[in-house]
């Protein structure tokens, strides 16, 4: 029981420090030199809950594939919720674009403290945060993030074969312009050039491939037959595999 004495002729209110998220009964009585009156006022009240007292700990994000990651975190103990558990807010930020932030929720009653984040950009770094939300609200800060990078993927586009030049009867050269990183979607390991030999009616006689170093922008293709028609097509390769070939370029 908490007793508060007021030595004033008039009192319109009093501020008392009590516990959060707790039930109280408030009774009021008057007192003077002759003694105390009976309690003439009684009210039940429930104090407002506070936000969780700690940040969510041990947030770990790991890549599943090139567009998804899995996030796990430690449970929040009952005494740390400071109210009824509601949900967890999961936030992820694209490090390359600070204005790209997404948030979704996970039910706090779930027995599995984990979430999958999908629809991400391949081979991209993200900061992932988790925050607990109770009936008392949420903390202002998010706590420490987990850094994760999505896996590599195959390139999305082929490359044009540029500036084809006949060197001699069995060798040609061409140049290439590297793909942008958004199309490469990984670490570029090299290129493949497809060499298709055809006759005058367009029938394919044979097909060969040649690997090209990722640092080259000028390429020699040899071993061709004199006075023969060829088509050249080029594709990029990452650790996840090769992308599609670009359009064929005709060589006579």
C-alpha cells in the first residue's frame, strides 16, 4: 500500500512514481487535526506498459540464394518485454542505396524466431535489423545490424560483338564493352564466344566456343576456315554460371 499525505487546502492532482504495466486501486480520504474521514473515492487503474527494456540480440542474416536471406535472433525474456509481446519488426537496408529501406513484421508468439527476406538484388549487401514491439510500444533505436550479401547469379544479358576485323584467312579480331554490374550480378570470371560455321543457305556446319579472360576488351579468334561464313556471339560468366549469348554477328 502506498500512502500520500497532502498538506494543502486545495489539491487538484498529484504525480506519483509507480510501476509500469501494473494494476492499482486508488482511494482518497481527507484528514485534519481531528482525524481522518472515511475513504470517499475509489478507482481501479492499470498503468501504461513501457517498451521492451533491451534491444534484440544476436541478429544473424545469412544468404539463401541470390535474391533471399534468412534472419534469426535471440528470444526476448518475459521480464524484458515490459508489456504484452506483440511482434518483431524486421528491417533491411540496401547498403548501395541508403534510401531503400523495407520493414515487415513477425508475430511475437511464433515459436520460430526467424524470417525469410525475398525479392532482393543479387550480389548486393544489406544491413538487417530486428526490433521487439510490446503493448508499451518499441524502443527508439534498432540495435546492431547484421551485414549480409546475397549470392552471385548468372548474368542477365549477353554482349554485342563489336568492330569485327578479318586479320587473315583463318583469324578475325573483335572488341567488346563490359557489362554493367547490375547485369553481371556477381564477380565476372570471363567471357565465352560462340563461333558458328554456316554454309550459304544458313545451315550450321559446326559450332565452337572460346574462353576469354575477363580483363580483355580486344579478342582474337583463330582456327577459322578460309572463305567461310561464321557467326559470333558473346556471353559473360560469373561464379554462378554463364549468362545468355548476345546477338549473332556475321563474319564472311
